[in-house]
């Protein structure tokens, strides 16, 4: 296998890529690459350019409530929920109503809502408007809070989380109440950790690694909010997990990446990333996946995922593991489009098609990649 596997691939641009980069506000090197491996790339650029296409999901925390009970409860409050391929995940059609005027407070309260940070817990508000003729406020009646501002959210009944992330945990093959030892290698703010805990029904044990001490508070908050009792938090680099001499039945590596797949939520990533960032992430991902695989028990299962489109952070990382560990094998996944079997001058293992890619314009999720890896029995 090529020693340079994982080094960023720069594809020469042309008039078309320059046109698209100017039209949509991307760096040209990103567009020229998208044109070479993303299905219907111009359709995707159009799709993610319109914020109205952004989809919102919640995962029901079955440690606290039942999916259908929560669906009915939120429905009674006016939220429109629809089913997805996972029974504990719903799509929210009306997650937020934007800025709301509070009559008594006399000020605007901005309801902020994203996957990991929800800091406004007003259960309900009253919308007011200013009447220019009378010079008085007009009471427009009850106004719904954002989906990240309900009492159900605060009580840990659900977690705001993209469907693609939930599928990654679903593929760990954890069945209700199994007594497993699980490693989450990059845990904060806790979306996947809390999902694993509910899959285990708070049994077994989860070791949640987080190297950034500034992110520990969000992890502890969500573990507490979601009623998780079986998790040990480690403020350590996941690459060094082997020093603990522990072995795990399941390993989840949601690897830190360049996050190309969430440009729809963070447009700054159109121009804030460069090839050096891609190389830095790729090098660390190689170390992390090897460390995680070494900590896996024979016949254990590992899920590797990123919210990136880049092959250097996805298929090339899996190929690096396969090339250096003969006891690693890729297993099929249930959702998504087949992974790449080649990119530029690189050829990957035939079974790389078992890995899966998610695209916003095709799957109505974040851009995402998932690989399922089994360690062969001794």
C-alpha cells in the first residue's frame, strides 16, 4: 500500500470549478474535489445553500420515557414529529420559531438550537408585537419555545442529534441490557455516549474519553441530564487508551475531523479549512483508529465515523487499518450509499463498499461516513 495514503489530494481546478466556487462561496480546491467523488455535486451545492433544506432530529432517551409517549406529548404542544428509520429518532418539522418578544421582560429572547448547545429553558412564552397606531404592545397569544427549550429537553427525555449520528450507534449491535464494556473515544458533548447508555439500559460500562478539558462540562451535564449511571469519564487522549491495558467489547470512534459535512450548519467551514487541516486530521485519525482497534477484544466490533466527505479522513483511514492489521475486516452496514473503492491514484479494498456515506441532498442528514470493523477471533 502507498506510504502516502492519507496525504491530501489536490485536484487541478478548471473553469467550471472556479465558477461554482465563486457562486457558492467555497474555496476552489474543495469544489474541484467534490466534483470528483460526490454524487450530483451541483445538486448538493444548491441543496445546502438553502437553509430551508436543513433537517432537525431528536433522539428519544428511553432511559426516561417511551418514544410514542414523548411523540404524543410534544405533539400536544404543537410540534410536528415524523418517524425515521430508527424507532427512537424523530424528525422535527418545526423545531424553532426564531426570536420571540416577551411582554413582561420587555426584551427579545433568542432561542438557540443546535446539536450540542441549548442554553434557554423557557417552557413557553407569550408573543407580543408593537402597534404603531396605539403605541401599545399587542398580545398575540401563546408562542411555542424552540425544541431545545422545553421542560422535556431539560429533564433528559430527548437529545437533539442528527439521524446519521444515531445510525452510527445503532450499528454497534448493542441489544437491550447487554453486559458489555464499551469505549467512546471522543465523547464530548455526549450525544453518542448517552445513546450507548440507553442501548445498554444503564448496564455494563462505558469509558468515555475526552482530551479537551474545556469540553468536559458539557459531557457531564448531558450524562446527568439523560440519567446515565454506567459511564466513567476519562480526561485523556484516545490515542493513549492502550496505556490503561483495558479491553472492550465495542469501540466507537467519532473522529475529530474537518467537518465538511456540516457546512449547512456552519457556513464558515466553506473557507476556514485548508489542505494542512486535512492532513493534520488524517494523521491523528490514523493513530486513533489503531489505538481503538488494539483495545478491542477478539470478535469485538468497532464503529469509525466522521462528519466529513474527504476520503483522506474516511476510506483512506480504514484502508490504513486494514493494511496494518490482518485481523481487521469490514462488515456491511444497513443504511447509506456505498463507500468509495478508489480516489485519485488510490485503490481501496473491494469490501470498502461495505462502508457507507451520507449526503444532505440524498439522505436529508449531515454529510457523514460510517465504517463497521470486526476484529477476527484469535
